[in-house]
C-alpha cells in the first residue's frame, strides 16, 4: 500500500503524556495586574544540590488576578490570571 497514512506510524513516549504547565512571573512583588507567562515545561534536569535546569516554552501571557501561598510548601505561590489581549501580548 503506497498510502501516506500515518495510522501505522510508531508512537513516541510523549504521545500519551502531557507536558506540565505553570505560571512564570518574574516581577516582585507579585500582586494584582503584574504581567506573567503561562509556560510549558519541555525539559527539567534536577541537580544533586536541588537546583534545576528547566527549559520552558511560553504558551500565553496573562495579568495576575489572585495570588496566594500554598500552605506547607515553604513558599510555593499559586495564582489565577486573566489572559492579555493581543496588543498587550505583543508588547510584553
């Protein structure tokens, strides 16, 4: 069969998995209306000292709306945001 049908193509390890995504904000202090980026983690290598090398892809830009610290995490912060409009995204 000379069809170029991909139904028989081998699957990759990522076909049935999702990449983790999170909000990356790099301005302090974190507060309402601070710009941030929703990123997808492409690769993460955790070093013996606990640091990590993380490769991320930006997926969308947001304005932070609510920010709170998750109890018992030693300072992990969670947030909710509102997606930026096209003009704001392009200038960010």
